[in-house]
């Protein structure tokens, strides 16, 4: 005959209240840490996306401005350091204006009933500089600085109006 050891009369049927409270506290801390990491990651992604859009708009604007300078006429080119007024290749006036208060680069086509177009936002500075040869503008240098949060990009470029070029 086989003797079976007596079973423990007090068998465990579940968790005690203290064990449940400790596991809930640990779970709450882990979920809080995961939520904080997710929020920080979402904020970083949003800021990077905003910076990418702002810098891309500034690049497109820079390309447009330099193309207009190359194709435009220099006899009707005027500027101060933060805006440039020119007559485009099609004979229509175009003004590229830096609005420091709004941190925007604007295009004014002088079309009746139309407001100025926003080319780029988050622009912290924009400047236009000229190199002259006699009375003609030989080169226009453009600098645009875009800043979103701690991210900054400085775009520079220059263009020579082709209508004054003399090829020999």
C-alpha cells in the first residue's frame, strides 16, 4: 500500500491585496514611462516635420528668386537689404519681401485684388545684396535663414541677370 502525503490544507487560490497593489503600481509606472516616451517622440517628429517643410519651402523660394533674377531685367531692379523689386521676363512686376514681424518671405505680383503670397514661413532673416559693374547689376546674392525650434538652416545663392551678359 502506498502512503500519500497529506495535502496542505491552506492552498493558495489567488493574489493577496498587497500583491495586487504592488503589481498595479509597477504597471502604472511602466505605462507612465511609455506615455512620456511616446509624447516626447511625437513632439520631436512634429518639430522635425515642421523644420523639413519650412526648409523645403525656403529652398523652393530661393530657386524661384534666383531664376527670376536670371531671367529678369536689371534696369528695373531695386532693393533694400530685405526686399527686392524687379520686372520679370514676362514684363510683370514682382516683389520679394521679407516680413520680419510675421517671419515670412512674401511674393507680391501687384495683381489687383490679390494679396501677397507666402513663399516661406519661419524665416528669421532674408537679405539681398548686389554687385555692380558700372550702372548694371552683375550679380545678386540672396541669403535666407530658417529656424524652427533649435534647428536652423542658412541658404545662400547668387544669380547673374542674363540680359546684361555680353558674350564675346
